[in-house]
């Protein structure tokens, strides 16, 4: 089990009220809600950073063209659906 630490943060009163209300509506403690919110926020930032690194300086057109190349290759392949999965 990882070591637990205490983190004290200062938030504006209106945000504190929203945190308390949301935690209460979710039926969890403020601490549980904060852990969830921090974890979710960090995960979203990491995901965004991953895609930014993956995309790099590519233009929208380059990304679309690359996608269409892959899509066209896939769409030319025969369907691999089993017989029982057909609409006929």
C-alpha cells in the first residue's frame, strides 16, 4: 500500500461550496471526491499530452489524409463477418 500524505489547498469559498455539494450528491466524502477529481484531471491532462505528442506539428489536412489512407486500405478488404451476422 502506498504511503498517504496530507495536502492542504486553499480554494475560493464558492468552489468549496460546489465541492461539498457535489461530494454530498455523489454520496462520498470531500476527500474521496477530491481524490477522484484530481485523478480524473491528471488523467485527462496526460491523455491530452499523449495526443499532442503523437500529433506533433501535423496539420489537420495531414491528419485527415493519413486517416483516409488507412480507411481506404481497410475498406478494400473483404468483410470478415460470420455468415450468422449478415442482415439477409
